[in-house]
C-alpha cells in the first residue's frame, strides 16, 4: 500500500458566488435557529412558570442579547461544521470544509474557524485573489465542492496504487 498523502488542489475551491450563497443561506438558517431558541425558551418559561427567568431575560438589554446571539452563532457553526463538516448553506450548495489533505478538520480547528468569523470585516476578506476568507486562512481550512473532492481523492488513491504489489 502506498504511503503518499493527498494534498488539496486549488481548483476544487468553492467559487466566491457559492461562498456568498452559503453565507446568505446560513444567515437565514441562523435566524430560524435563533427564533426556535426564543420560542423554546418562551415555552419553557410558560410551562414551568419560571417568572424569575422571565424577569431576568427582560432585563438583559442589548449587551445581554448580543452575548446570547454570539453564543448561539458560535454553537451553530461549531456544531454543524464540527459534526458534519458542513453548515446548512454548504449542504444546499454541495460544499464542505476540509483541511489541506481533503479531510474533515477536528472540533478544535472548527472552533478556531468559527471564532475567526467574529473578526470585524471578515466578510470582506473574500475579496482577495485566492477567494479564501480570514476564517479559512487562519484556521488552515478550505471550502470545496464535495463531489469534486471525492472524485479527486478517489483518483489520487487509484493512481497511488499503480505499481504496488498486492500482499498475499
């Protein structure tokens, strides 16, 4: 068996249009996730009659709600990309987050990637020549077309087996 390692080819990177569509779809998905959280919280308070929790929520103010939104934002991306390698937008567009070897990054890398999304003006970092945002480059991750990656990796492993003698 060959011990060669696959290295990601830049031609597999998702286009800027696909990345923008991912962003829009994930924004909609996150808003729905936040609304679900609010409804669940309201239902929880109503059923259990936790008036003290209700009073605390009403007293949060902008800073408190911003902290809740940031926490839910971090949870959304970390859990989705950590478990599946994809967010809702990436599922719809057929793209996936991988490392330089075309494999799913671990939770630590995904968490780092998610925190980097909070860098001000990260959304403008895609305007560079390579089409990768700061949250991609800092975390050493790539967003690629999933089907194209699978075909490329399969072809790579088939070629790496050429000339390798089978053990009996």
